[in-house]
């Protein structure tokens, strides 16, 4: 058997939950989604520029979970070009093109901002 006792006020927690239930979090995530698109586009290696211009995002809500999914629609011969640039790929002539980690460094500051924003919302509610 597990039991616990609590005393004090849950006013801050209740205020935070009311604020989140209004959909404010969706607007905030939309903003972070767009910031991520901008950061990824700026960091993408440029040849033709198509891959850099092909970034997008989707904000999803599933029950009480929220997520941002960044996407890149530049596909050639069934291959996602952004992933080939990130991880490298073989060539048609037997060679290999080394990948370049450009996605992680570009998106990390956005993740840091999300974490900071959530922490401020939780501690200031």
C-alpha cells in the first residue's frame, strides 16, 4: 500500500494547468516550430538550395502529450536528401560522400529554448 500526505496550496499548479488548457502551449510550440525551420534552413549545406527550402514542421497533440516534428520534403529517387547530407551516402560510382552533422547543432538551441520556456511556465504559474 502506498499513501502520501500533502499540506499547503496547489494554487500555482492549478493556475499552470488552467493556462496550459487554454491552448497557450500550442501557440508557443508553433513559434518554436518556425524557429526550428529557420535554424535548419540556415544550417543546411547548400548546393541548389532545394533542401534548405524544404524544411517544415508539425505540432501534434496526443492526449496530454505535445510534440514538434521537423520535416524535410526534398526527396530524390526515394531518398531523403537532408538525411543523406547528415549521415553520408554512397555514390553511383562506388564512392562515398561523408555526412556532416548540421541538424543537431542547428536544432539544439531551439531545444534549449523550449526547456527554458517550459521551466519558466512551471515555476511562475
